[in-house]
């Protein structure tokens, strides 16, 4: 879905894609495809929360809280 949006923007307003440095999206887009497409096709850095990383950090925090 996100990659389709960037394609439409590129077609209609290529100057926006050329200026864009960061792509911000909900972590539901962290499956890899939009991330790779943003970087590979447009040189846009992603700002998308990673579900796996977030889960790992949350679990680490819970373990620390349970130790006290």
C-alpha cells in the first residue's frame, strides 16, 4: 500500500520524491517490502517502528520489572 502511494506521488509530482529524505509510516508496514522499496527506488530513509524490535524491548523491560 505505501509503495503504491509513493509510485503515485512519483508519477504526479516527481519533485516531491526527489526532495523527500524520510518516509514515515505505521509499524504495520515493517514487512520489508515498503522499506526496501523506499530505500532502493527512492533513496528515502524509513521511519517505521519495527514490530520485532519493539516486542523484544518490551519483553526486556518486563523481565527487569519482574526482578525487583
